C-alpha cells in the first residue's frame, strides 16, 4: 500500500510538472537541495538515547518563532535538530542555529523520502511548527513509534476548508498526533474537526509573542542607513513584508518629503517592486541615495534593522488579496505600526493589539491620510508603541508551555 501511495503521488507530480516546473523556474526556486528534499539528510551520529528532538519549521516565520524555544530545550539537555522546507527558511535556520546544532532539509512527502530521512536523522520525537501534518511522514513515524506533536499550531479557516475536502486522507494523520498545542480556541476546533483527538488538543497561545524582543536599538541599523544614503533628519516610513500589489499603493500614499523603504516578503517580488517604485535605490546594487526618496530592501535578513530606523512602520500583505504578516517585530522595537484589513493569518495577534490600542488597522483608501496624520503626531506614535509593547509583555509565556510538552514527549514513560 505504501508503494501504491507513492506511485499515485509520483503520477500526480508528473502530470502537474509543467505547472510547478514553470513556477519554480520563474521564482528561482528550481535551484534547490533536491537530494535533501528526497530524504538524503546528513547521517547524524547517535546521540543520548531518548533525547533527540526534531523541530520542523517550514519557512522564515516558523524558524524565527522557535528561536527562544530552541534555547530553552537545549538548557534542559534536549538534543535539537532543526528541519526547514523552503530555501529561505533553510538559510535562516542555518544563520540562527547552524553553529550550535544540526540543520537539515525536510523531505517531500513520499514514503521512501520519509524513510530515508528518518534513517539518517534518527529523532526520538518530533515537533511540527504550526501545522505540516503530512500523511506519508506521519505514517512513517507511527511505524517506528516516533511521537509527533504540533506546536504553535495554526489552522486558518481557508486551510481548514481545503483539508475538509480530503478529510478521509488527512484524518489518519491528525489522529496520529500525540498532542496539538494551538494558538487559539478557533484553531483547536479545526484540529479536532480534522481528526485530532479532543483530549490531545490544548490552547497554549503563540510563541511569536516570546520572540518579539523589546529593545530600542538593533545592531547594524546605522550601517544600513549609511549604505542606503537615508537622510536621518527627515521622516522614514518602512513597509515590511510587502506584496506586489502594495508597492504602487505605498508609493502614492507616502507624502512628498517623506522617505519610503519597502522590503518585499519574497525575493521573486524584488524586480517588480523596483518597477513600481521608480527611481528607488536598491540595496542589492549598492545604490546610495534616491532623488525620489524611495528605497528597496531587496536582501534577506535586514528588515529588523530597517524597522529600527523607521518613524512609522507599515506591515504588508495586508492591503490586498493575501492574509497578513507578523507585526510584532516593529512594535517590539517601539515603532508605531499600521496594517491593512487583510490579516486573517494573524487575527488573534491583531485582535489583542487592537484591544490594547497598540496597532492601527485601516482600509487601503485611508493609508495616505493615516500616514500623514501619524507622522504629524509624535505623541500618538509614542503612545501606540508603548501600548503595543505592553500587550506583548502581557501575552508572553507560550514558549515555556511548548517546551514542557516537548520534553514530556521525549520522556521514556510517555
């Protein structure tokens, strides 16, 4: 049966190859660690019996969410291995953890790839960050008696609807979970509906509150400002994690005399962003200064530095057809922050920040007026930043709860 499942998946891949090969080539993702994606992870040496934990974080956001968790687990003697799926996630994981622990590529969901991966990594337990409950991988773990748990669990309404269409296929995977530690009760209900045992689903909050480091300065921020040629005497709006449909909107919304720095969420969006921001200085080219006061941060890993330079932050993927980006980082840095109406992927976070008057949420039609109003009112910006930081401090604590669950998963008497 396992070979039949792989055969069906392989046939499906071949039939859809023209589409996904074109998409990978267009986005530059065709150049990847394909041997790793087929399960050829490094052969890790044997560790302390019962202490090796694999944490699977799909991409950059999930990798960033486990920064504090990895440290807490290591302090308890847990041998952590981090797996990532995307190229950007893998690169971020190696930057954060590569000097201290193994970082491996998570395999595609074929039985042979899962088997090869588990043979080489040899985890005693596995934590799946946010979701990633795949049929072949969870089945391979079940056959070996390797327990899995979801941490920082998140299942949006639209994802739940897609899963519901193939409920018969995904239900066994969800039923194999030793626990599902999820961010909200709404997510908990969706996990249960898809097959997770009710008594194994627990609401623990989100670890992203814990990774939001409250500080007023960021190393390298001044160097970034000098490299781009930013005028520190004039106001700067930093728009982070932006989507293609937002750059022209932002270009038109920022008042004359105000500098705008955009940081698109994905590398494949950089060139289009440059066209939508005429005359922009591109960080990747080493441009210094812009006659139009427009700057493009088309690099990876520098957004935090840019946020630290801002007088006002706008968090993207929220003014169009997408579903929001994480807004905690600029708020933790003491920056007044604005988002659009499309924040479904971070709704619990948005709700908490709005309730505490630590965030501004507006439709796209009000973006220009809101930016002008906030730039003219430093007291309001300071109040937003202080209120937002207070919400972050109040909501922290989920990382410790997740660490306890994972350590219990490793316990020999589980």
